[in-house]
């Protein structure tokens, strides 16, 4: 009889998940030794909050295509750490807008300084041509996965369009 775990470790999906786990360990280690007080899995939400400051929790959930409850839990955790704050929308009392605190802005800057060395370590020993091939391969795998669920492409949120709308909205105030 085949051993299920042994068989699963040979699959592309398992190897990618394992690679993501290793990246998380590496990022968490870098965060820890540099005294950055959040886990690597909280960094994307903090960066999203920084990029789309002044947007609602629902907007953030829609941008990353995650459930609103999960986004809210993550934002509440960042709020408890004093990294973000919520503010009621002046035009729609049902909306709570997300803003970084000064501590949140400072932490974003510190994280950016730490990401570069981690990225360099991740690609150490990989030739440029190998890295280019890797990117093409993961793009093909992503396309194939989306195709399997009936999508031709991931309908990415247009970050520039959101930023432009946000800038115009802030200038109106």
C-alpha cells in the first residue's frame, strides 16, 4: 500500500505549500531578530492597509478577495497592537475606514528594510535565467489552477485605479 503522506510530498501543490511554510519561517525569523512585533502572516494586511489607507474594511476584503470576517479579525489584531485605527466615514456611517497610526507607519518602513535581505537570501545561488524560468512556471501553474475553476485569469484589482480614486476623494475633503 502506498503511504499517503509520502505520496503527497511528491505533488506540486505540497511542494509549493511547503515552500510557503519555509518562506514564512524565514520571514518570522527576520521579524523576530529585528524586533518587529508582528508575524509574517500579518505583514500583507499591514501593507494593504498602508497602500489603501482611508478605505473601508470591505474594500480591503474585496481587493484581496478574502472573506470580510477574516480581514476584520486581522485588522482588529493590528488595532490592538496600535498599528492601525478605525474612523467612521463622514458620508456613510456604516463604513469604518482604516488608517495607519504613526507606529504603523514606522513599522511599515522597518519591515521594508528587512524584506530585501530576506529576498536576497531566498534567491541566493539561483541564476537569473533560472529565476525567470521559475516565475514563468509559477505563472503557468496559477493560470492552470484558475482554469480548473472556470476562470481565464485572476481578476486582479487595479491598484493604480483605487489609488487615483482615493487621491481624488481626499482632495475633495
